[in-house]
């Protein structure tokens, strides 16, 4: 993980807010590339659970609240912040960091049940979110708000793009 942390430090500004903006944009771009690869190259439908989508889309306000506010805050607490907090409290060595990130990223992906393509995409996004959560925790910085803000930004862009 140290190599990844050094890579993040090298590629992002030292200013906290500029780093957050850079990481947010980077996560969004990686997400877009993943979605293009998954849908175009592998021909997976990103969303095929139309019942779930139709329920949420009935109201733009409900869609906004669940997608941009409620989802990122609760998912970040349950699938990034709490697992990383307890993992760091009880871990015996750094050798298990990768396994931990893979397991909780898989859970993050599987909970997004809109379709197999979407699950693969959110698994990859989960890898990014958890790696960044571990990065901020390793730096002894608040590791909840940066991740929730990155998650909110990503979901806000998706919300705006899908509202057209």
C-alpha cells in the first residue's frame, strides 16, 4: 500500500482542498472509463433492473436525495469508514490490506443491484474509495469527509447526466 500512497502523493497537490478536487475528478474519470469499457467492450448492460430504477425515478427530489445525499453518506459510513476504522484497530500486519480492500469493494459492488455491469463498475469504484480511505487513515487525517465528498461529487455528476 505504501507504493500506492506515494503514487497518490506524487500525482496530487499538497494542498488539502486541491488534493480533494484532483482526487474527485480522477475518480470520476476512472469511473467514466470503466463504464465505457464495461458497456462497449464487454457489452454488459450497466442497468438492467428497471423496476428499481423506475421506483427511484418517480420523483426527482427522491432520486436526488437517495443518489446524491443519502447513498454516499450511508455507504461511506457502512462500507468504507467503519470497516477501515475497525480494521486499523485490530489488524496485525499490513499484508492483509489488499485482501481487506478487495472484500469490502466486492461487497460495495454487489450491493448495487442494478445489473452485472453496474456491479463491476461499482466494485472498481469501491476499490478507489477504499484505497483513498486507507490513504487518509494512514496519513492520520479525517477519512470520512474526503471520501463522502468524492462519492457525492461522483453521484452528483451521474445524477445530472441521467436527468437529461
